[in-house]
C-alpha cells in the first residue's frame, strides 16, 4: 500500500503527459461522465462563442469534482451559462444543432464576439512604429518595459474563462505576433529607456525551449547594457507545472535561466495564480523549487474575480502561501472590460475592500503587492482609497504606470459610485471637467491614429 501510494505520488510529480480538452473533445473527460447533460450542453453553447481549453492537470489535480459547481478551477476553465447574456445564449442554443458549418451559427458567433469588446484598453495604440513599419509582436506602452509576443507562444496550456486576450484564440487577425528576434534586438538598441523585456502571449511557456533559447540568446549576445531583466508572463505554474519539471525540455529551460542570469540579466517569472489551491500540489511546489534554484525570481499576479477569489480570506491565504514558497506578490488586478467580464466583474469598492481586508491580515513581507489596479488605456490605475474630501465621498487614484511617465504617482479623485466597475464609469470629483490626463491622452491617440489604420486593428 505504502509502495503504491509512493509510486503514485512519484508518477504524479514526475510524469504526467500533457493532454488538452476543448469544444471538440470535452465529452471524453472521464470526470464529466457523471455530470448532467444540461451542464455539458451549457459548455457546448458558451464554448462555441468563448474559446476554452483545459489541461489534464487541471482536471485531475485542481478541480474538486465533488463540488464542481462552486469549484474555482472548474469555473475558471469551463464556460459558464452566465458568461453570455440570456439573449446570446438562447440564440446560440437554437442554432447549434445545425452543426458547426452552419453560416447562421458562424455569423451569430462572430457578432457576439465582436460585441464583447475583443480588444480592450486601446492595445492597438501600443504597437510601435520602427523604421517606418508597425512592429507586430511588440507592444511598448510604458517606457521601461517592452512586451514581446513570440509567435510560438500565442496559445496556453489551458484558457482562463476571464482572459482579456481571449480573441487571440478566437480571432486570428488579432494575433500580435513577430517571428524575428532580430527586430526585437534592433528595437531595443534604439530604445535605451527600456530595461525590461516582458515575454508574453498567450502563454510563452507553451513554446518549446528551443524558441526560448533563440530569443534569450539573441538578447544575451546583443550585449545590450540597458537590458536588466527578462520577464516571462505565464500561467504554466497554475495549469502545467510540468513545464518546469518533467517535460522533455524542462531541464534545458532551467539551464537557459541559469545562463541568462550568469550573463548579468535577471530572469523573473510573472506567474498568474488565481487561488491558493493552485499552490498546493506537489507538482507546482517542485516546479517552484526548481525555478528558484536557477536564481530566477517568481512574482505573482491575479485579477480579482467573482466566483473565484472575491474574499480577503482567499487573498491573504494566497499571499501567505506564496511568500512561504519564496514568491513575491506583485499585482491584484481588476478584470478587464472584455469577454465574460460581467460574470466575473467585481465593483471597484468591493475590490478595494477585499484588497484591504487581505492586506490588513498579512505581514510586511506579503505587502509587496499593489492593487487593486486597472490596466486601462492611460495606464495602470491604482485605487488607493475611498475617502471624504471637502464633504464629498471620492475614490482616490494614482497611476502605477502611465503612457506619460509624468502622470505616475499623481494622486487624483473620482466621484464615488457604488456601481463603478471600470475607469469608464468614473467622473472627476469636485465638479472638475476632466481628469488631468485626458487632453494629453486624446492628443496621443490622434498622433497614433494613422498607424492604427495601417494596422487594421480596431
Ligand atoms: C503592466 C504592464 C507592463 C509592466 O509594468 P510594470 O509596472 O513594470 O510591472 C508593461 N507593459 C504593459 C502594457 C503592462 O500592462
């Protein structure tokens, strides 16, 4: 018995073969056999509009199937009925039996997707121009940090149902992708203000190590003295920790981190963890141990989401667990205004109160975290308080990052509203006409207008 359980554990940590399920094969998931047909139908209807994909690790190790309806990982990975409006749901439900080739179904799906704000926060304004051409595959919004979207890393091991990049999986023309490391290096050399390259996606950890080697080696060999840190934004620790343990090229990836760090460039994994339970498996803890042994750091971030983690208790527990494992809490985000946002949306006041509730119960070591923060067009907007000024109840806000670095850290105020979910719901307090950054933001948009049009991104 002991022998069996040991070898079972060994098997779980040391060799799980990746398998993904999506709309076409989810009915093969053994755990789903027990579920009512109604639930499967819902997955099919909503999954026809919002892409979904779930790994066998999530299915076998994270979801509590005994309580799947309330399970955060089930909700995070399987489409839920309320993610579509009732009208949209009923429309797809009525068309779906005509089969995937039906043009009526295709058109309905397309229309609904476009109605869900598929490209939020003006991402098209972030694509820079270089040597007269728009650079697909790079976004450069904040001075110090360049985002790089390697074309091989534009999918994920499992999709989050709240993801703001969901259109990349559903609509090919929204893919920001660039093949050439060469272009990235030339862009970096022309921009001495950049200290950080953030490799993102999709999930870049989906890429084979040989591509990481290609990009990292190009950066190392280019000897760019102002490049200090390469960050990798990934959910692999939550959804496929074997990427860093037993996958064929896991060891090579860790060796690459070591080499990069030896060359004088920090490596930081920007890891998404939505719930403390994703930190509890043997597989993830082994992956964390191995990554940290290379000298790479792991910083963590997550949006605050209804049905998943909208309680201070969950966040406090998550930050403590992260710090226990040697991770650095970094951001609490507010869910983007896209896709299934309405299902997950937490109003700004609740987000702020949840953050405070969690922050108040943890030690200073956990308080490296900042939030709740909205990644909106002008910048990363931090809700720092709800307070009274001159008898008026207000939100106090500041930019953590901004299109114009001069805006960062300036405190400003918006009228309090209990039903505010996003910047677009906010108005200046004290009868001010506009927020202080609006004119300048509009000018920036105008000057980038032509570039966007050549891009064809809307
Ligand atoms: C958050 C973010 C960054 C990184 O900002 P840091 O404050 O350095 O963490 C860079 N680019 C974009 C578009 C971002 O949203």
